[in-house]
């Protein structure tokens, strides 16, 4: 296997794909040498840095998460009011940020959307 040994930051998507391919080949090797293992670590570090810069997902607020879940499930405020067993005005206050999500809200939403409560933190 011929590899171009590099420790420079990844500068393009093409280079990123090349590094991924080399890393994949190294990872599938039965008994890599010590030098190959070190090279794989360098590649992984470079790949992670590139992906963090170009593909990172920004942290979302609990309300942004809730809105995304509503959109993905085609739900309206009225539907969430039913989930909570509360008036629609409560949901409106939550979505506008006037009221914070409580443990009760998070428990109900995580069950409704089948997600971990941690997505709301």
C-alpha cells in the first residue's frame, strides 16, 4: 500500500476523502506495524480536525430541538398541548422562551418523540 505521508492540515474535500480511504485501509489491516498505527493516529487527528471545522453541528437550544422534533413529526402547538395535558398557551410560552422547560415537560416530550431527555439540555 502506497501512502503519501503527511501531517499537514487537510485543505480540501478531495484530500479529506483520500485520508479517509487510507485510514480505512490501515484499519482493515490484520497486523499493522507500529509505524502504521502511528500514521493512522495522525490521519485520524487530521480528519477529526477537518470534520470539526467543516461538518460540526452547532449546539441547539432545548427549544430549537423541540421545534425540530415538531417539524420532523408534522406537529403543531395544539399537538404538544395534548402531549403535555396543558393548554396551548403553555406550549406557546415554552416555544417563545417565556417559560423554561421543566422536568415534567422534558419527560413527556422525550417519551412522545422517543428520544433521550438529554437532547433537551
